[in-house]
C-alpha cells in the first residue's frame, strides 16, 4: 500500500509539469497523499500533523531544482525531514571502558527480546568479545529454556536460575549473580533478557526498576515490534519514565510493516533506534541507518544497503566486466548462471526485493505467480545450465532439439522448461542492457532513478 | 472483574480522550476543531485512517443543523454496525455443535501470543467439560515445545510433541492419530509464528491444512488467527494475507489489558468480515473472553455520554 507513494505524488505533479515554483496548492495536494501514507505506516498521528506542517512550510515557494521534477522535489524534502526525525546519524552502542558492558533488554510481551538477546550475543561473539546472556524472565514458561537453547546453538554462555522462581527479589538476585559472574569470569558484555511486561503493570515495572538499580546498566534498550500501532509512543514513554532508555531495537522489520513506530518513538522520546531485527535467524540483526529507513518508509527501498551487500559479494573487476558484456550484448548463459549465484550471496530473494524501490509490490507479484518460489526457480535454472556443455553455455544458439532433450533429462526438467529458460535469459539480457543504458536512445530507467538518488544528499 | 469492566478499564485512556472531545462536541455543536479532536482520538485507537476519514465524512454530512448528541449516536451506531457481524457465539457452543474431534489450528505472526492463547483456550474448554488435546506444532522457535508442555502440565491437558526442528506437519499427523485413538473432543494445534509475507512459511501452513483434511475430512474446523492488540495498520495486512492463503474462520485479539485499543479490528471487520472468537484482556486463564461488539464500542466511547 505504501510503495505507491512515490508514484502517487508524481501523479499529482504530472498535471503541473513545467511549473518552476512549488505552490501552496500543489504541495497541499501532494501532502494529502503523504499524510495518508504516514498514517497507514502507523506513524503517530500527532507527529504526522507536525510533520506535514513543517514540510509544507519548507516546500512552498521553493524553486524547483533543475535536476528534479516538482514531485521529486517534494519527496526530497519529505525524505530529509523523515531522516531528521529519526536522528540524522546512526547511533552506536556505548561500550564501557572497563568491562563488562552491561545491557538490559526491556519491552512488551512478544516483542522479540529473547531472540534479539541471542542475536546480540552472536554479534559480540563475532566481534571477538565474550558475551554472557542472563535469562531474567521467570514468568513466561520455558523462557529460560529458549535462551539456553539459543546460547548453546551460538556457543554463548547463558546464566539462568536453577528453578523458575517468580518473586521480585528472586529475579533481582538472579541478575546480581549474573552480573557478578560476568565480572569475575572476565566477560566483555553482560546482556539481561528481562521478561515481557505491560508498561502499565505497576508491579512488574517496579521489578524492572529494581533490576536496573541492581545491575546499573550502560545500555537500557527497548525492544519494540515494528508492527506496533499508535501505542508505540505510549509504551516507549512509559518505559523511559520508569527505567530511562538509552535506545531502541526494532524487530520483525522484514515483513511488510513500514515501521512508522520507529519514527514515532524517536520523535516522541528522542531515543535513537540502534538496531533492526530483520529475520528469525541469529544473524538477522542490522545497524539502523535513519536515511535508509526514511527511504523504506517512503517505499523507495534501501538501495544503499543493497549496494553495500553487493560490494561485499562482487569484486569491482567482476562488476566492470559484467557491465561491458551487458553493454555489448555478449552476455552468455555462463555469465547468467554466475549472476544468479552471486545474487544468492546477497541474501534470500525476499530480503533483496525488500531493499529495492517498489520491492514490496514485486514480492507480492512473485509470490502470486504459479509455483512462484523464486528460490526454487533459481535452483532449477542453475540445474538446467549445469547440464549444458561448456560450449553450449557460451553459445546458446547451438541448442537444438536433441541437445535440449539431453539437457532436460540431465537436469530433471522438461524441454519446455529449457526453452523457457532460454527465453528468460534473452529477455534478461535485453532488459539489463536497457537498464545499463548502453546504446543510444533513451536513458535507462536506472539512470533516471539515480538522478533522484544523487539528489538526496547523503547518498 | 467482569469482562466489560476490565475492557473498559483497559480502554480507559482512549475513552477519556474520545469522551472529552465528544462532550465538547455536545456542548458546542459540530465545529471543525472539535471534529478534529474526535478524529485524532479515533486515529490514536488504531482505527485506521481510511475508516476514520469515512466516519468523519459521515459525521460532517450529518452534523449540519442537527443535534450534536445525535451525531455522536450516529458515530457509535456506525462503529457498531461494522463490528456487529464480527460477534460470534461462544466457541464452546460452536464446538459442541460441530464434529468430534473438533480441530482448531492456531496461526499468526511471531510474538502475538498464540501459545498462551491456545493454552488458555484449552483450559477454558476443559472447564466446560470437554477433553482437549494440545499439539505442539511450533518446532521452530527455541523452547516453544517446552512452553506448551509446561502449560499442559499446569492445566492438566495432554500435549503431543516431537523434537525441535521436526517437520511440523508430522506432528500434526501424529496429533490427529492420537486424538482419534483417545477420543478427545477438541484438538488445539499451536503453530510457529510466521510473518504473512514469507511465502514458504505460508506454504507450510497450507500443507498442514491439507494433511489435516486428508487425515480427518472436514478438519481443521477452525482456523484461528491470533492478532496482537497493540498492532497497527499492519494487522489488516496480516489478516488479509492469512485469510487469502488459508481461509481464516475466526480471530483472537490478545493483549488488550494495556492501553492498546485494537482499533484495527474495525478495518478488519469491515473488510474481511471474519468473526472475532476471543479477546485477551489479562494474564489470567479466565481473561480469555468472548467478544461483544456493543460492549467493545461502548467501552471505546464510554457508556455515559
């Protein structure tokens, strides 16, 4: 629903093409769409109201930059304001100069504290530090088991009580012991996984205050579900009042929730978002970047993260050689196969699509297709290409009926599927060429998009 | 405490918001500034911008030259009309009328409270004199099986389980076999939380449903989608996607004991017309209650206006 915002705003401005200045009226019309979009993204309604006012003030009367259409101009202002709302730069964790650094995870039930605790443990371990996780949730059945099981998978030590005792002093004692163990045994980081609680549950909030007093943490992080509605601000404010937050971790962001909650929490409490939980696996934790999140909220995708990932996966030479081949139309099936495998390195298809502008829509389309599991499909494609001879891979025109039959047999597919693959390959080759914009004629789509991206300052 | 009071108390904060706006509405007639306040209150209850815009439109049209109290009544009536079809008979009644064993498949995104709700429901059904059986088909999340087992012990209900990492469909298969062998009344299947956008995980649910139906024609008799009461507009996307994939037959809305209002229910009821079977208004077993549209709306607005 949200990815269409850019489109909608452009539509509003299409009628007004050729105007040099943004007028109150055309800005107001565009901002109506922005308001709708922000509210649907669960941004707090008070924040939306202020926000729209500020953008309006900034946008009206501004001269349209030469490189941008009026629509893009408004989007740029909206984007900048969004980024600023979320705090201009990304905020890191404050680590204590004298170990252990003590961290406390707090939040509502089901927001993902235990999973996040495991992810943080893994992250610190990968950085060469020694983390200790403390299971401080005596109430939810098997919460301690859950953390212990995560810990043993990740080879991270977990401190937990021998029995599930539920009194406030039991929990505080457990935490004190956990901290002592961390200090005495030379751990670098001690992370307390506290139980989920409602921000209005006075009894349990008192317990949290007690724990905080006992362990004196450097970081108190609120773990919040990206799908939370208008309630997000209430929750964050109450937790902040009681235990003084130092930051927020936003979870379950890999779905289609726009995470308007992020914006609201940051704007209402001033606490920075520090991490994003982007999947169920232990490595699915990402450092939060306000500029990238602003793009996501506007449905512009997170191209920058994708580029970073791609840079890790591809070497510069590879990329250049690919570009040359694409431009000269000499891309072979072998390159095609290589590409598919490279793309796999970037992450699951799902994750890649979410980082692309309009990717959410593509995702639904891909999902809706018959037998449309992209991952499976990719495996088949690779299998078909693997069943070709090297010569065939370099020159697809060799493929005649009997060769195709052999390939189909070898890859466990059918001749139709082999034919379909070749068609796809040729289609992709043409499409890539138009994206790179190799030949004369119209500039490629990507170029146009780049123009906008370049105009956004921090890109 | 009665359900109504509990809900009212839970909803107190919004109600005060809406109510104070409405009182002023009554006093001053339909004035744009007041309308804006009503709008803000509804938005903050997560009712959703589209539904709110529509309601405000109606209120504005109607408001001209009429008694403001009437306008307010209209607003409540509009909400009630939307929510009334979502009211359902108690699950006990439905189950008694249905086949034996009656199979309930609990689904939803991560962390909404599926396991807890399934356990509380089992306890409620047991108290109503039925024999429930729990099936731990969340083989993904660490210690999910243990969590259900601890519940099972606590409420005295048997739990069918495999090891973590096992194929959830295999657990379901065993669950049905056990249910037939033991002659239980209800089978409650707790599945792993999954985001509605993950195609392969949604396919896994489809497979579970297929196997259920093969092993016991007609099953699952209830596909119960659990939603987190604090969820925002994404709740609608969740309901839509699960409904499209599996055909959801009932909703459970949890965690309404905070200041969350669950207003997204309005959009879901309007759009998908799925009955709401249960609402969770507290930590205790008896806090899993039936949904009543009138009370929900009244509690939202305050009865004494």
